[in-house]
């Protein structure tokens, strides 16, 4: 019997590890792009008919023509070589609906699933716009308390959709990574996001202070979930269901995707602040929707001027984070991008009808400024691309 005691205790510890956010954080240590494999998922399907970008099969290899400068040491580094340097999993350049460059280094292929990290915050802002267009959410001034009864009568119930999108809600969110129980770690590794969200308090009065926080996006997810109509069979519609019906199918995605959940039972909810998985080419279609002001093949999916609002077009400052996006540059070089941990990017240059996407890992010396400098170089040099007639 004594011989069985240690194995039983070990088994108990492993069971605890699988459900406790602190022990999961110790076990998995540092986030990486494969973390979604450890979480339960809700999957969404691809439509019967896909949208395909044009492809120019006879064009010369842009990766051997275009170069970037990196830290003076690597002057005029060819794009093909540059892409291999940072554990990149997918790198795409799309202009005028034509794929000019597409690489999946390190033995990967186009069907490899990439993950978003905080690019999801921009996707949630898109879903909020779609919900407002359909009348599920009333608008930017609708409050938390009007949608979620547990916060009625509380100060946090006065927070608006706009304040959540703009990260000015004032909701407390701890980020001290030396404390494994802090919100930033527990939102990512924890197994009960609903309970953790119900413990939220205000650190600042709503609307007075900017604080980037995953709690804002997770609360938007709870609000969206609460206002969604039931499915035709009478069962609740999940956020993954809504994403599938309102974006994944209308945009003609080529493959299924998935959204990471916090747990495996009926209380599970999508980690809306992060953790969407799909093929890179399908994330490019979200970029195309943004590029075309929420219009897809003649169908206006988002409210008028919604893209102008969520990218913060009314603010002239460069480098401003707004509703999941950061704007940079001025004039014809003005661009905006959605970004996520370790270098996940959807970079949009409206004046050049250009999308640049990069997904992968970059654990050492990661800098958002580094990547956006690379993208700006590419956009500047990509003035003329000699091409024959593109084909679908």
C-alpha cells in the first residue's frame, strides 16, 4: 500500500496542474505559438465556397528582388533571408488583391495554423461593429450594466462599450509577472475566466485613464455572448458560432479555424483577448475587410465609418493604440496594424492597397518598432511590381 502512495500523490498533483492556472504557468513557463494545443478549442468551419486572392505564378520571386536594412550589420538583406531569421511561421505580402509574396519557413506549409495572441483584440472590435450593425449591441454608449445583470447598480456597470474598446474603462488589471497569480498570467493560463471577470473592480473612474488590458476585451466578449440570439435549434450561440456565421463564412475563408477556451464544460468561454488559430491566408481576408472599410464584395458588414473609428483616424498622433490597432506614418505612408505577442502582425497600408502579414515567434530582442520598421521599408520599396495577368 505504501508503494502506491507516491504514484497516487503524483497523479493527484498532475490533475491539479491541469486545472490550476499557477501550476500551468510554471509547467508551460513562457508563452509560445503552440500554446493553443494545451487548451480546449471551439472550432468553426469553412464555407462551401471560398474567396481566393489572385496569384501571379509567372512573376519573378519578390524575395530575391526586395531587401531590407537591419541593424546596419545586415545592409540590404534579401527578403527571403530576412524572413528566415526570426522563427517566422508565415509571411505574406498582398497588394491589389494579388499575393505577391508568401513564405512558410522552417519546413512549414500554407495549411499550418498560426495564432493571433492580441491580434484578437482587433478581431473582437470587428465583431462588436458587426453586432452593432445587426442591432444586437445598441451602440458605443451602451453600458456593461445594461447587458450583464450582475453589474447593474455597480460602478463597473457604468462602463461603456466605447471605453472597453479604447481601454479607458478603468478596470483593474494586474501585470506583475513575478506574481504568478497576477491577472495577466491567470487570464492566459487560468481555467475560470467568468469567475475572474466577476471579481473585477475599478482602479480609475471610467473614461479618464488609458490602460491596455485584456480584461477590457474579455468583458466585451461576455457582452457579445449575452446579446447573441439563439441558434435555430434553440441552443445558445457561442462567440465562435458568431464568428463563423458573421465573418468566417461571409469572407470565404479557405479552412476551418479554432478559438481557445478556458475550460471544457458548459461554462467555457473563448479567451477573447487572444488565441484564435487559422491559416495565415484567412487572416489576410480580415485585413482585406479592414482595408475596404468593412465592405466585402459589395456587402457592407460593418457600420459606416466603423473602421475609421476603431483605427483612431480622428487622432493625428502617430503610434497611437486604439481599439486593437496602432496607427503609424502620415499622408500616403499612413498605415495601421493589429499586433500580438512575439510578432504577430496584420499591417495595412490603405493608400497602397497593401497588406503585410507576419506570424511566428520572436522571443529574443522582440520589438514592435523593429517589425513596423521592416514593414515600412517593404511598403516604400514595393512601388512597382512587374507582373503578368494574375490568375485565381
